């Protein structure tokens, strides 16, 4: 499972989702889908824009979580 850490990055940067949407040029609805983890895909160009706006790396936003309990 892929976990999206967008909410914690926004808090750490003291930025709202609306501010990020304006900087990146995406709709608030699309960023909200990403933030809640409901997105099925993300373009690399979008990920790069988010990373530039938040001054972070892709691995700061997307994290793999092993859900196997073997």
C-alpha cells in the first residue's frame, strides 16, 4: 500500500492545501483526492511540481507501507 504524507508536509511547511493548489496549478479537488489517499495515480510532472512547492523529495510524499502480516 502507498501512503500519502501530503497532510503532514503541509503542516510542517505551514501551508494550506489551497495555497499549494495555487502554486502547483492544480484544482483543490484533485489535490484533496491525493491528500486523502484516494488517488489511483499521479503524474511525475505533478509530483515534481508538488516537490518544488514543498521543497521536498518524492519519497517524503509517497511512502510504501507493507500490509502483509506474515
